């Protein structure tokens, strides 16, 4: 039995088809995990110079938080992406598909003037629900 239900009153267009839902509803009584913004810094303190490397690491960091709560990517119901450069949007879509293909959380992507460190190119936060 699923803990969440996707609502798509109109089609999601390419290239975003299959990677997000317009709305996600969760069942009452679900465990809810709010994950703070994760950046591309590895646990060893290494920060990739490129956007794709930072984005992959940020999502792997998010996955570590999910695992600590005995959850996985399929439990994510909401994600927010904060990018400092508009030209990175295409690579964001590629990385999302690499890690989250078929997961379809509700997603918001925002372009910001900067993050806490000027070296950070992306920050990712999420909400997950599970039984």
C-alpha cells in the first residue's frame, strides 16, 4: 500500500516528464522527514568544481539522511533545488533523472543570487514520508 499519491491534472511536459508531479498527497499518520538543504560537499570535505559533481554529491548527501531515517528516494514527496546559475538547469534535469527517475516528487527549482559559500553551486532540500 502506498503512503503517497500523485496528482497530475494536466501533463508534465518534456524534458521534465517522469521526474516530478504537480501534487503529492500523503496518508494520515505517515512519518514525515524534513531534510535540511544539502550541498555538494562530500563527508571528507571535498567540493567538486563543476555543477554536475556538486549536484550529484548533494543528492547523495540527501540519500544519506534518508537512509539514517530508514527511508529511500521513493519516499520523497517534495524537493526544492536552489541554483546560482541559470545555465545549470539542463544538467540539473540530467542528474535528477539519474537519481530520481520515476520517483516524481513535487519539485520547485529556484535561481538565487548566492548560497552560504560562494563556491557552492546548488543546494537541495526535501521532505519524505514513510510508514
